[in-house]
C-alpha cells in the first residue's frame, strides 16, 4: 500500500535574479514499510520538500496524499488534526517546548487529541531511545542527543502513518532504529540528511 504520494511539487522563492527553484516538479511515493532517504547539499530543497510532504507548507503546485487522503482540500483545522494523527515530524532543530518536561513533550500530540497514549508502546520507545530516568527533565536539562531522542519519541508515540525526519547524517543510525520500530508496525519512514 502507498503511504505517501507526492506529485509534481513546485516551490519557487524570489524572482528574476534572486529566483530559487527550491522544488521543481518533484514526485515520489513511499510504500508501506519503506525507508527512504533524501540526500542533497545544503540549500538543495530537502527541508522545503519535507515541509510540503508533512503539510507544514503548501506547494505552489502539485499534490500530496497520505494514506490516499489529499491535504490540499483540507481546512487549516482539519489539516492540524490530520498532521497530528498521521504524520510524525522530527524537526531539524527538535522544536521541543521548553516549559514542558520530556514526558509532557512526548505525549503532547496524543493529549492534544484528547487521548491517552499507549503506555506499553511508550515504555518500549523510551527504553529503546535510552530515555529512562530522563522523562521528568526539562529540555534545558537534557543533552543535545537526548533532546533529539525526545523529539523522535514524540514523533512515534501517536503511531503515525509516516515519520518525516529532517535530520543530519550523524543521526541516520538512530533514524534507522526508529524505522525498525516503525517497521514492526509496517509503516513508512522518510528522512533527509545534510551533507
Ligand atoms: N522562505 C524562504 N524565502 C526565500 N528562500 C528560501 C526560503 N526558504 C528556503 N529558501 C531557499 O530555498 C532553498 C532550499 O532551502 P531548504 O531549507 O529546503 O534547503 P535544505 O536542503 O534543507 O538545506 P540544509 O541541508 O542546509 O538544511 C535554499 O536555497 C534556501 O535559501
Ligand atoms: Mg534543511
């Protein structure tokens, strides 16, 4: 089954001399259980692409479908809920909320949905990401790597259809491990790295 399908995405910034074709007719699809890497030099459009795939930004033209549902027809509210339930996003700069503990950060997307997290699954993720004993810490009291792993846990806990990870090359191994957790659940993972 196709989890994600993007067709003919375009995004240009600026114009005339300063025109940047960040995305110029990009199409790709991710199948169930697939691990896909998008590799490119700095400024080549990886974050722009992931933002479009994750519904965080809108392409000038083209379409994105996640589990056969098109995002472009959704209202802002529908899109927010859709993103929270179907897409796990790992940001280049983690995007943790500083006044929430590691635990509160991790479960936030589930709680915003008015739901309870799957406790056993959360325990499994926390053990896997070596965050035991760190859940009560605020982000400022975590190491850089621990912060990134909290961001990974947050992306996983809602059991999304796909994980989009905008991470550096040095994080590839850990993202691959995330993929193996996802794979048990037979869903897609897609990440970009920076050269
Ligand atoms: N809001 C914007 N306005 C103008 N240009 C932009 C904007 N956002 C991105 N760009 C340009 O679009 C291009 C792609 O940027 P993007 O952030 O997608 O690159 P990247 O591949 O993620 O790079 P990196 O590996 O450094 O994270 C760059 O040339 C960048 O300068
Ligand atoms: Mg980037």
